[in-house]
């Protein structure tokens, strides 16, 4: 496949993202046109109070997941790495489920309690994974990966236990949230995303050259002057922050962090310069498309967007796994 220059790829994505956001404003179960905004208060409410914050959130959440996936694949030197593997998703899900169990299904309508509880749960899970993955202060990435899988499994079991004793409204609200949904996103929910996601992506781009050197191996990277330990810790912190913000805002939306960086690697080559920005923009595009389909495919009902990304991502993961096995990338040595 022909490789595209990084600046051209990023420029194309920068043009496509706001264009798709504008188109998505007019897509939904209720027909709205730009002309209706001047004399129809219902149309203005639909566009500015429901669709616009949701579209902005989809772009920011998709960007967070795409950039986090690119970072973890570089950090673990594994094209099959995904943000959900470091325990953040499971911890955030457990935090949200606890808040819904305590406050009832009405907690979702309050805006902030469930996302805040989810973020705290994701942060707690991440800190536990760090603690388990550090040996004498040295971060062992293989241990981080295994600890993340274990924490996700434990959190999933605890969520299932909570759902066993939940009433029907809480059960429905929690299940819908766990499947991933942008339905409850409002303007207050965008604050942390807008403040933290763009600077995090900028910081990742600043570390692109160091990440290229890091791919040579720990010993070689240290000989080249890279502080490997600091790079690893910075990477885990930023990946946890980006994933935690995404899960806290919209629930578990899987596979974007897996698919998007892989496509960007195919289009732009193995280098990391521009990769994080490209992955962020591509993640935004993918989630915008998935959300537009989720809102319209079964109208007036809505399909949880996490289900759509899973339906696309799971077969993609299996194809990628088969390819990597054929290349011998996953064989032990």
C-alpha cells in the first residue's frame, strides 16, 4: 500500500473531521435543516442542546480513544494493544455501576455524578495496575498488561454482582451505559474532555521522536539517550487519562483504539511523527460515523454506539490476530 506523507494525511483528516461534524448536525430521527433554526425554537433546541454537544463529545471521545490506542501500541510494542487492556474501562464501569446502584437510574439525568464516579473508578483501577506492574520502582509493561486484564475481569464480575440485585430501571440504565452511549452527553460533560484531551494529544506528539527510538528496545533506547522509565510512566499516565475520560463520558466504546492506529500505520508508515494526531482525528471520524448510524438506523429507538464499534471491531481484531500470527509477531521466543 502506498504511504501518504504525514502532513498530507493529517491535513486531509483535519478537513474531513469538521465537515463530518457539520453534516452530522442535520442527521437524526427528527428532520432539521439550517433554515429552521431562524424561526423554529424546537429545531434550535434539538440542534444546540442535544445534537451539538453530542457531536462534539463524539469527536473528543473518539480522539481520546484513537490517541490512547496509538500510544499503548507503541508503548507495548504490540499492534494488538487496546486501551481497555490497562484496567481503566473495567474500573470506570464499576464506578458508574456503584453510583447507579446508590443513586438509582435518575443519576444519569443529573449529568455529573455518574461520569465523576466512573472517572474515580478508572483512576483507582489504574493506580492499582501501576502498583502491581512496578517492581522496585521499575514499570514492567508485561506485568501492567496482565494486571490490567485481571482488574478488568474482577471489575466485570463485581458489576455483574451489582446488576444481580438491581431493580429494572437501574439494570436498564447500567446496561445501556456499559454498552457505550452518547445519549446523556450534555454541555457540562464536555468540560473535562475539551480541557484535557487536546493538550494530551499535543504532549504525545512532542514525544513522537522518543517513541520511535523506544521501538528499538529498552537497551538501545537508553544508549540513544532516551529516559525509558520516564517515557513508560508518562505513556501509562496519558493513556489512562485519555481512556478514563472517554469511558467516564460515554461508557465502554471498544475497538476504536485498536482499529484506528493500525489503519494509520498502514497509510502513514511506521514512524510516530504525526501518528497520535492522525489517530485522534481518525478516531473522531469513526465515532462520529458510528454515532450517526446509531441515531438513525433504528429510529425512533437508538442502538448503543458501543455495540456498533464492537460489531465492527471484533472481526477486525480476529483478522489482525491471524495476520500477526502468520507473520510470527506473536510467537514466543
